[in-house]
């Protein structure tokens, strides 16, 4: 039996009206449409686990929780799989309070405590650093994410974790690819599995196959206490927003193109590109007919 069939069998109980799962799903809708959505997302996460061998040697994960729909969805799906015995990894949810004005400090610890999830809330005022270092009108995302990632790596080490797990989804991966393509002059995106520069932590993105629209519907149905970002999320005209609009327009005109683009990132033919570091063009020779 293939991987997809195994995953479907493992998750068949999700469509049952009697199946609740982890405690955080106690108030979730019991509709057929929600169960199909939940099952689809769980299957996509399991597929990412298998395709990128995410569970190999893993014992404890630090799950980055920003308070946005994607990271809430990631945590819920991981807890669901763990409850079903399909994720033999200890989970620690972590929010980095970056000192943003009016940040509701009580929301995440209250929520995580209510659903019985081990967590760590870390305060580091990276907001002031970003505001000081980045000139007015420039985008904050790059510096903000580097500072956040460095702190999350440190926390993961302190908690004895094997990996930092992030909530980036299909659209994040495609948008990053086109940002590098149009503005960076290179073919690169967000990998689903990455070894950090120090070589001591994996960075995992189990939502690599999940659509942003599905995660938005999932978050609305689950009524997660969403916390908006008052830093990069408050800026207009970002390059990423332009990529998001472009991809949305392509999908409207040619439905299914996003999935096709994602598949393309997994089917690379170096001999049909222009990088001599990836393919030995100088070694090509014509076979002597004789």
C-alpha cells in the first residue's frame, strides 16, 4: 500500500461525527465540510512528514506560535496527530513576545493553558531594534525574522529540542520563490526541511502542502484567538504582497496553478537550467557514431 493510502486509512476516523480528538477540538464544528477540511490538512501534514522524512530521529519539537492563523493551525494539527498516536514527538509551544505596542500578553498563555499544552513565553524587545535599525518606509520583515529566528534557535536549544517547527504554508513557499526569482535573481524558496547553519537544529515546515485559504477557514471554524501583527503586518506595498496578489490573479484565471507550481519545485531538471555548478555542461560530449 502506498503512503497516500496509508495516510487516508490512518485518518479515516476524522470524518466520523463521533470523533472529537484532542481537547482543543471540543468546540469545533461537526459539519461534513469541516471534517473534510480537517482531514485534508491532516493528510497534507502527514504527507510532508513522509516526503521529507521529518520524524527521523526526532524526540522534541519547539513549535513557533505567533498568534496568527497559520501557527495556530499548525499547533492544532500537530496536537491532533499526536492524540491519534501518529506523531511520537513531544511538543512545546513557544511565543516570542517581541515588545510590540499593545500586544495582548495574556492571550496565548491563557489559551495554551486552557488546552493543556506545555508552552514557553519569551520576552525580547526586538521591536525597538527593528524600528531603530530600519529606515522609515523600508520593510521590517527581513530583520524582524532574523532576530526572531535567532531567539527561537536559542530557546529550542535551552529546551532540548531537536527541531524548530514553523507554520509556513504553500503560499509562503511560492511567494518566496517568486520574490527570489524577480528580485534576487536566483531560484530558491523555503525548504520544508532545513538544517540550520550551526548544524544542531532542524527547521521543519509541516504545512508546506497546505493552502492558505484552507488554513484561514480552519482558523475561523476553530475560533482561534488571533493576534494581529502591528509591525510588518501594518506595512503596505510589501514585495510579498505583490507576489501574493500575482499568484491570486493567476489562480483566478487558471485554477489549480498554485498546486502545479508547488509540484514544479519538487521536479527540478538541472540539465535544463543554466547553472554550471549544478550540471556539468562542459562534460557533455557527442558520441562517436563509429
